[in-house]
C-alpha cells in the first residue's frame, strides 16, 4: 500500500489527467461525485479503452514494460483485454520459463480494475509472460533461490494509472514505480516483434557500440545501446559522470526507462530519421549518432583507397612504392594503399601499404606508417604526420626500407598528399563500408572502402 505522500501525488495526477482529457467526458460530470465514485467511473472508461483496442480488427496493445532494476533492459509485451476480465499476454522475452525463453509465447490470465487511492490496472492471476518479473524465485537458478531477498526483478502486476499521452496510456508499477506504457498496436504481434528485431539490427551492431548524444553544442555519450542497458557518460575514457539507463527497442527506434536531460532539454524516446543518419528525440532537440567517424579510423580493417580517385601525383607515388617493393624482393609488388591498422610487427594506425609476396599474387603482407587522426567535429577529421619518425613505422616497413632506399621516402611522400582537414560522408552511418573524404581547403576528394 502506498504512503500518504504517494497517495496525494497520485490524486493530484489523477485530477490533472481528468482535466486534460475533459473533452472525452463531456457527458459525465465526475466532479459532482465523491472521490471513490469518480475513480470507479474513470476505471470504467479506462477498461472500455483497453477492450475497444482489443476488439474486432484492432490488434490490441503493445505493453512497453520496465522493471525497477536499471541493469535489466525493457521488454515489449503484448496484451488483448476482454470485457469479461480475461487478458491474453504475449512476448518472446528472455525470462520466459519452461524452455520458452526467446520464443514467442501467449499466456491467458485475468485482470481487473482496482479502485484504490487511484485507478489501478491489476493482472491479478499468474501469467507466464508477466508474473515472472516479480516472482521472488530466480528463473535461472536452483528452485527456491530468492531474487533480491524475495523482491524478484522489481516488476509489478499492479499498474497505477499516471495519465494519457495521445493514444498511449501511462502507468507506473505500484511497488517498484517503474514506468509502463500501453501503446495501441497496429499490426499482428509477431510481425511487430520481427519489425523491432530488424530495426534493432539496423541501428546497433557489434562493431560500433558507442554513440554521441548531442543537444546543441553539448555532447555526452551512450555506450552499449545494443544490450538495452545504456551507460551514459561524459567521456568514454575514465568518465567522471556516468549513469545507467535501460531501454527497449520499438519499430522506429528506442525508448528509455526514464526521461534523460541535457542542456535543459528532456527526452525519452528516439526515432530513426528518414535519411537513417541518426536517432532524434520527440522534439528533435536531442540526437543519438553512431560514432562512425571514429570507427573508420580505429577499426582494425584496412580501408582501401580507390585508385580511380588518385591524383596524378598519387599515381606516380604509387608507382614509386611498387618499384621500391620490387627492389626489396622481385616477388613483391603493390596490391593496394589504404587507411587502417597494419598487420606487421608492432602494427601502427595510419597509412597501410598492402603488397603481394609471391609472383602468383595469392599472398599478401603490409607495411605501415602511423598517421595522426584528429576529430575536429562530427564527421570531420584532420590527417597529419604523427610527428615522431622514430615511432611511426611498423617493423615490416623498417625492415623493407633497409633493403630499398626509396621505399620509406615514397610512402612518406604519399602520406603527405593526404594531410589536411576533411568532411567524411559514409555510405551507411550505422555500419559504414565506404566513405568519401572531401577537403575543406580545396574540395579535392578521395574514397576509402573497407
């Protein structure tokens, strides 16, 4: 049962909710009745909404469900309510029991509308889809082992009405106070599950796990979005400010378990933009952008430079590198030049020359010259010399340069043609495989492909 402070807060919320939706109750003056009767009438209207969206050709509700443990992601459950008090819930979440974890499962039980200190939607009997979140017994450990000293996963079966947001209905768990939203579903449940999985695969991957959170000129970072448990930090290395947020994925983006704030802006739900370059908050003020610009330079793959975009000078320098490799060993010849991390001894991040090591051109190796990459803005990078010639060559380059007098000079001369500040345009912002670099100085361009 809630304490007096919570009761007063809830009654104020309820009054506000009634006022903001007064046009929907024009025929009924709830304020001519006592508080208890008003709650009963409000529950009747709330139940009517639940049932109508569950009837006929309507697809019921998406129940966006969070528990109070921020280290557990949010879940998409589905519900269809009948006037008789029967409810059918469904999901494919990972806590389903009896071998059903991760598999689509439907479970029928009952519900009722409680008139407590405010309207309460109560799932009042066991349901395999929902009740596991508050069951005190661990779903994965030995029978009888309690979770959080019997508190379970801090889920709830009693949902206290908070208000309406458009066609959505907002609740909070009576015990844990975690947020739960009921959103009208517009398609078959398994289709929605598939659409969410596809969207998640589109905006998350195992290669890019960090994202910029940008509001105006301020930047924070979201890490590990894919897991559904986000670490929000002020910087990625040794952060001074960090916060844990859980989220669930929708068919359009993701929803945080609670509102986040930056630069006096509050935001909770993000949707993918039409050009698929970023995710934006409800009012567009906050953007979540994958860190593709640093991924291109930090990723271990070599991003091969397109020979078709070489200038005449670069073509000549590539020929010099090829000739120098042949001098070091007649079997060697230039295969490609790129940006990335060399695979030779003490691999360096910078310009990578890949060369064939046999006449048949079936085997390759690399030499590397370290470069300095400075991110000056989102999608903008300055490429320059490392500034330390005693450390900028990998061992392969040192060894081959000792056998071919012109190799080091040719590679250094080629790298110098890339020095400058560029804007980068990827083919895919969430997992790029190709990028175009455009010089801010003279508009010259070069292309790199993974």
